[in-house]
C-alpha cells in the first residue's frame, strides 16, 4: 500500500482552503445568477497568486527533498550510479560535466556529485515560477528522467504561470483574462491532480522499495 505523500496532502488541503476563502462565494454567485453576477477581481487575483505560490513551493520542495536524499546516500557511502542514473540527467540539464574518464577516480566522481547537488540547490533557490522550463528542471532534480516529463502538465503549468504574471504585474481591476470563478478553481485543482499523478511512485519504484 502506497503511503500518502505529506507534501501533496498539504498542497491539496491548502488549495481547497484557498478556494473556500476566496472563490467559493464567487462560485455560488456565478451559479445563482450566471448571466448577471459580477465577479470580485481582487478575490480572483488573490486566489490565482496564492495558488500559484503553493504549486511552485510544492514542486521546489519535491526537488529539494530528492537532492537531500541523494546527499544522505553519499554521506553514508552507499551511492551507486546504477541505482541513481538520474544524476546524469541532472548534470546534463545543468551543463555540468561529471568526471568519467579512465582510469575512473571514485573519490573525484563522488566529490563532483556533491558539487553538482550544490549547484542544483542554488538553482532551486533562484527559481521563480512554474513555467515549462522550470518544471522540467525541477522534475529532473526530483529524480525524473527527461523522457518522463509530462509535456501536457508542463504546458498547463506554463500557462498558469503566464496568467499569474498578468495578475502580479498590474492592478486586478485592469486584468482582463480572469476566468469564471468555477473555472479559476478547476484550473488550480486540475494542476494539483496532474502533479499528484506525475509524482506518484511508479511500479518500478514501488518494486525497488519492496525489494
């Protein structure tokens, strides 16, 4: 039985909390008077900004935790590249060359991985947004391989990041791309569901854990 991810549980609870705080009354008005209701742009803007922040923090934290786990394995002296091939994906996306020349120097290689993890952690600290390029990089830091990136989810996150930018850089009263409250809420929930599916442990990972 898969143990619920506490990070995801917290994300889901927080998005639901934001919906109840900023959006639910707007949805009620929309459903009661679909042709005449007037949405509150400040509430829609607040929801969009805060939901974006929660999504961004979740993705960044997943990446941070994965890197911390790798450092702990290295510290314990148990790091094997066969068990962690994703380290090469991380080095590739950060354009960081790992020393693989012959004769192979294990100590030098492990030191380079430690330095690579530091670079990845700085990249997370400098991250700003959930657009596709950020999502790809943070997903790889989290242990995903390049061909495992969900491009549909990446595009949806990128679109959400763009509309968040529209709210962040101008008055809510001048933002013209607000969606109906029910759709604003659904957009955030759909992204949460997409992240849940994307980061769910694979059968391969589950079998490794069981073994």
